[in-house]
């Protein structure tokens, strides 16, 4: 590159516990009270009318409203040596609870999908700010110069769209690389025109040498856009020999593909996404996002009036996620890989509009982490007795971001970039490391 800028060899602020993150994004908001946050009162007081300070109602009227409690649609039981409570919604993930670290006191900004999803990815509900993957890439660079350092698999075009993996005002070199898109079969999620079948290798070498000379003549120090274009050509050249194998799932054994549910109608699509994530992780990609969602205005897990639909989505992701956890662990990758599972918010413990679904709930919900320096078989924080508000061990999304960066060896207060006369960071002026979950 003309500027000499490189993504290799970045030094962390402190000794890291993890080298990479795999974020399993459940777009739309999984119901925590139907999955991992057991609330006995919801079974006891099912159908009871109580006054609730609902986020949307308060935003509109300034006060709460009477709501009908609705019990979970799936039965809860204890799992693993830790006896962790979890429902039948995710039976395969439940087999790995002793490896998981649950954060039950999560809360966030934004009641609607758009603002909350943008906040999850960028730390802001409205402004154009760099995505978390871009911050990680800016801070640490990549372990493999022949592959992108930040990849998002099957991203949605809505609710933030490209901003969820964009670089914003960071140099363009830090933007994420999308593989496929939501709604497109995962088997088609690849990098277009990666292999040149028309020209021989020596002809391609002549072409890249010509491009390098032209780029060198046009390059201007400090022009991040030109630098990014130059780097994209250079990376594309290097990827031709490495990326095809990294993305070729046929190189995996039949047993491994079966572990992820590949080849079976319900699990094939997300299974391919998860296996692709594992292959990218072991090839040195720093930040990998695996998206389960769609491009509609009502994302996958957004069951306002048909909560049983959660069961269909769970069937599609449960086995692939369990397979990913098992595969990472048996390969020794879970030790330095953070697996992060969750959505932009949770769902209410009562029936929306007295119906058969649940509304958005940013006030209290659950995410879980695994590997990479977090306590295994551990639960931190709690919501109230009906699962509506985070009341103990509260973890704001800024806190989660700060903690994940810390595990990667990055100080969220030092990972800054000067723009428009001020220093910006992922956590803005907020965020605390959740030390209670650190192993």
C-alpha cells in the first residue's frame, strides 16, 4: 500500500484473554422469559392483570398500564452440573450450559428494532458511528493478511443495514465484509468473482502489477478512501489463493457437517453459517458475525402476536449453535474465542394487547457468552420476579461492549479516534467492565 498502512501486527493495550469474537445475532429479540430466564411467578400468576411500566406505553403516555401476564410456552428444567434453569426451547444449547456465562441483567437503549439494533452494533441509536467489528479491527488488526479481519455472514438490509458493519468515520479499511445477505441461501453466501477462470496466474500477476503502479501514482497520503481501494485490490489478490478453501464447507468431514445439522432441511442454512464462522475463526478473522434474521420490518424473533413461532426459529438455530460450541471446544478454539449470543433486546413477560405474543423489552433481558476468558457455568444479574426489569447485576449494552473489548485486550476508554474535533469511542462516555464474569 502506498501509505504503508497495514492491519498486521497491532498491539493490544493489555494481555488479551481472547483473539476473536463470534457474534450470533438473533435479530428481533428472543424472549428471555421463554428461554433462559426462569420466572416461577409467570407460571403461578398466568393470566393475572397487573400494572406494568411498559417502555412503549411510558414513552407515549408517561405512565404504565394494566397488562395480562403470560406464562412461558415452553417448560423449564435444570441442566448440567451447575443446575442452570433453561426451557425446552433450546434443548441442544442446554446441553452446553456448563460452558456458558449468562448475563440476566441486560438492559439497553431503543424500544424499536431500528434504534436498538443500531445501538447493539455501534453504541448509538441514531448517529452514524463505527460498528463494533470495525473498532476491533482498528484496535487489533487481523491475524491473517489473506482474509478480511471483520466478516458478517448473511446480514440484514434493514434496521441499520450496512451501518451495522460499517466503518463510519474510521478509515474505510476497517469496514466489515459481508458474505451473502439475509434471505439468500447460505450455500450462496460467498465472495463473488473470487476465482478468475479466464486468465492464467501469470496473466493475473501482470494485471495486479499494473494496478499497483497505477495506484501508487494516484495515492495521496491521508486519503483513507483511496488507501482502502488500494488495500481492497491487494487483499482481493491475496484472497484468490486462500479464501476459496476457507469458505469451502465440502472440505469438512461428513461427521462435522452433521454436527452442525448441514444436509437437513430445518438446520442446513444456519448450520452452514455457523460452520463458515468456525472456519473463518481458525483462519484468523478477528470479528465474525453470524446473523439469523430477515429483511422484513418484522425481524425473525419478533413475535408480537404468534409466540409459538419462536419454536420454528429455535429449531433452525439450536443444533447449529450447539454444534459450533462443541466443535470449537474439541478443537481448542473456545479457549481464545468469545462466542456471544443475543438480540437487540428481550420481550415482555405479559401478552401484548392481551393477545398471543410479547412486545419489545429493552429494560431487562438475557445474553450469554462462552469461552475467551469468561466464567463457565456462571450466571450474573437478574430481572425482577416477572422478568420485566433488570434489578441486580445490571449490565448496560455499553458495559457489555466495554467487557468484550477488555477480553480482547483493548481498553474501551483508550480505543478512540479523533473526528470532528473530538475523540470518539464505541462506548461514548459510558461503559464499565463487568469484572464479575471474568475468569
